């Protein structure tokens, strides 16, 4: 059964290829949705797919790419939106 989660990643997460690494991880896990930089310096992710794979993405978010310094990850379940693929947004 598919789930939808809104995920906010806080810390030193912009300018370290966090979005690109998230895109690759989401594609590896077969998830749909998007990732984008937020104006306040966070990274915002909407992910849909199997709950097990979303949980793997959330766990990965605590680490991210090697140069990232994650201080907090917030994940909240929300209504499905029916994304067809995973995209990188600006």
C-alpha cells in the first residue's frame, strides 16, 4: 500500500548536492515525488511509495551526502497525491 510523506531536512544541507543525492536514493527505492531547496535553508521532500521504502529514505535523510551536516529530520504522513516519478525542483 502506498503512503505519502512530507519530509523536512534541517542543517547544512544546501550547496552539498543533497537534492541530487536524494533524487538518486528515491529512484533507487522506487519512490515518486520531488525534492527541493526551501528558502530558509532546509531541504523539502515529498515522497510516495511503499512505506518500507519511505522509511529507508527517511533513515537515509539523517545522513545524506558526505558533506551534509543534518541536525533534524521531520517526517509527516499526508494524503497521497499520485506522483508518477521523482523530480528535482528548484
